[in-house]
């Protein structure tokens, strides 16, 4: 019985570590894109002499 409990604990830890790594990688890829996109860039008016 102890081997089964140990196996369950190890699998839970692996799943938790996988989830943490997955969400941290998503946060790293989403944050720079969100900071670089602005209203001016979306409509092409970010240049000072766009008219």
C-alpha cells in the first residue's frame, strides 16, 4: 500500500510542476505582447507625423 501512495504523490507532484511550468511559460509569452500593443499602433497613428 505504501508504494501505491508514494506513486500517487509523485504523479500529483509531476502534474503540479507541469501545470506551473505551463502557466509560467504562457505568462512570459503573453506579457511582452500585451505591453507592446497600443491603441496608436493598432490604428497606425503611433507616428508623430502620420497625417
